[in-house]
């Protein structure tokens, strides 16, 4: 078992089963008594079972593993005149196999007998080391960082006053992989149609949408309950969490009741754990000055009276920072050019197809403002690139309006691979023009301006907008 897991880069993952990656051969050694196996007189057939799905795989004595279906080949026979003989068989799953917990059986058919043997279970994961897997990632250092690393940094604060906090993703902790598999099993999709759900688990796009919904508890038996009220009685202050294992274990140990409480960075960190455990390269992203566009027009409306007081006339908002994840996968559903990093957000902000989830939205589609691309590109585009329209109201009439194209998405950051430094990925989301204006804004926000008294008569609209951005509650984040 250990040799298989070492070859499959799953050593360290704790599970009650053998843990393997799809698209890669593994060895099954069969000990048997009696006369040697004779492929001319008997057949060996593996039955691979995933819930109601099953496939029969005959053992061949020659040939090459298939890229599209399960295959089995006789590796070697080890004679042992004083005891049981050993037979080694190489089994290979297709790179498009569904992830999940499989049951393996072996049927030996002779002319006068049929014997079936149970071989136990395997947990099959995605394989970023396999070139034909849709999550294949070329560079070994990136695979180690985004799949194998259990340490991360979460960035918070503001572009001019950024802080990082360490996070333990804990995907190698005892029982965590099994809990991640249980999370898939408890999803509404699995509960409604097990067969279809299991078939769809071949696709990381589908997996990402399921996990995005299941990390929050709004529509299902999800992991975390959000709380932005400041009152965390009956639960844990989101700022006190420092790792994913405590959260996932608490969810499992309480019969899958939501864990109280999470905010954006906690939702993102737990989702990163689950995706890495499942073999999908994933990193945590922080967007500073993150817009929450509730009406889909990609504009944030802020209303003020003539004295500069903000009015509650819009449900749009701008948060000091917001945290999501990116996962690496191919997007054949979008055509050429949209493979690579995909935004997934487990924080319950808006519904996507009726469920609180977000993504996967191709980062390249966000950059190109390809708003028709699935999934949720307009919403994520607004988070990083929305215009902010300031509207001055008096006696229910609009006095004036102004537009700020620079405030939102001031900096988009993640942890640099193999380092504890920040990596600026703003240019992956925004054009060079957007990047330059973001850099100017970051430099501007390094200087603090204390406004003691302002007369509206001498206040031009651009200054009013700056004042509004400074007087927002600096402690809020989403």
C-alpha cells in the first residue's frame, strides 16, 4: 500500500482506504494457493464499483493502459514452492474517472467454477501530475505548493496596511480526507440523484460548484455558518480559527451541524483544504476594496445627503477586503483560452442557479470582461473592477453625481509559492490601465488624512468620495 501511495503522491493523506490518483497505474498483489494461474484456462476480472455505478475490467497479459477506460494487465508471477504464490496486476483508472470511494472485487472464472473475492476500497482523487487529467499543472513547485502544502497565509487589512496571518490547511490530518469525501456525499446533488452526481464527479468544474455550496450552510448540511454581526455567542469568533481541521472535525463530530462561525477568510481557507485534499490545485486570494454588486449592473451606487452623510438607499457595498480561492482546471465548456485559474467563492453572498455559491469563473474571462462565460463572471468582475458612483441627494432630488473608476480591486494578492511573501496577481484580473490606477491608489492610501471639520460648501465631489471611503468602518470585511 505504501509503495502505491508514494508513487501517487498521496503519502501522508490519512484515510481508512488506499488513496490513489486517477490516470495512474497501481499494483494489486494477489496471493493464492494451488496450481499457478493459467490465463488460457481461467479469467480474472476486476469489478470496480462506485455506488450504483460499476465496470468490469478483465486482466490482460499484454497491451497498454487505456487513456479513456479502466484497464488491468498482468505484471508478474512470483513462484513460491513452499507457500502461497503471488500474482501482481497493474490496474489503471482513466484520467477522467470520477473521484470518490470505490469498492474493488476480483472474480476468477474457470471452466467449472466462479469465485469472487473482496479486495477492499480505494479513494480516488484528481491527479495534477497526469498530463491527461483536467487539473494537470506543469510545474512541480506549483504542484507542491497548491496541492501538497498544508501551510498558507491569509492576507487581510487594506492595501496600505496589509497583515498576513498563518493558516494550517490540515489536509493530511487524521480523518480529514474522509470528511471531505463525506462532504460530497451530503451534497444536495448526491442526495437527489446519486448516479448523476457520481458521473459528474469526473469534472472539476462540477466538483468546485458542489464544494463552493457545501462549505457554507445556507442551503444544505454545509460546514460553516456565517456571522458578521459582531455577536459570536454560541460559537467561535471567526478571527480565532487558525486551521481547517478543527472546523471540519467539529462539523463531523456534531453530526454535520454547521460550525459557528465563519467569515470570508475562513470559508476560503476551508474550501482550499477540501480542494487540495481532493487533488485540485488551489490557492487563497484576497481582493482589497472588494465590491459587492447586488443588482448585477457592475456599478456600486453610494448615496449621500448634502451634508455628506451616507444614506441607506442601496444594498451595494465595498468591503475593505474579501477572500476567495482559485482552483486550477481546464474549461472545455468555455472553448479555447479559458483554462487555468478559476475563481470559486464559498462565502454566501449571492445565489448562483438558486444556491449560495460562486464560480468557477475563469480568471481570463474576468480579465476580458467576458460576462457571458459560466459561472458568475459578472459578479466577480464587479468585485474587482466595478465603478463607484457617488450620488448627492437633497429633498429626494439628485444634486450631482460622480464616478470613481479606481477604488475597487486596489490590490489582489496571494501567498508566493515556497515563500512567506505576498504575490501581487492584480494584473491577472485587470488590464494594465486598471493595474496602474490600482498602484496609484495603494500609494495614496499609505498616507492617512484626518478630517476634523468639513464644510459642504467648500467640498468638491471627488473630495466627498475620498472622505466617504475613509469614514467607512475599517473593521468590516466580508
